[in-house]
C-alpha cells in the first residue's frame, strides 16, 4: 500500500489505537490530522510525531456540529 504523501484523518488519535495508527501513517510519510475530543492531548500527540506533517485538532465525532 502506498501511503507516502497521502492525507489521513485519525479519530481518537490522542491515545491508544488511534495514536498508534497516526504514528504508523506518519512514519510511512502520510500527512495526518489527529482528531480527539481533548484538543491539548491531540496537539501534544501531533507534536510528538516525527514526520512534521501532523496537526492535532479537537473534534467530538458524536456531535455533528463538531465535525
């Protein structure tokens, strides 16, 4: 699968499987938007990715207005 230079959106990305997925994608060259209900943790997680092509954003996928 070609991931390099792809764009990805990962929900629940501040921890657990979401963060592991974001790390894998970024590690393979994708630009990643890390979405989480906790904005500070999403930003911290994005800053911790080695790619430099990640952004942490607040989003509650259970609320239509947030998405």
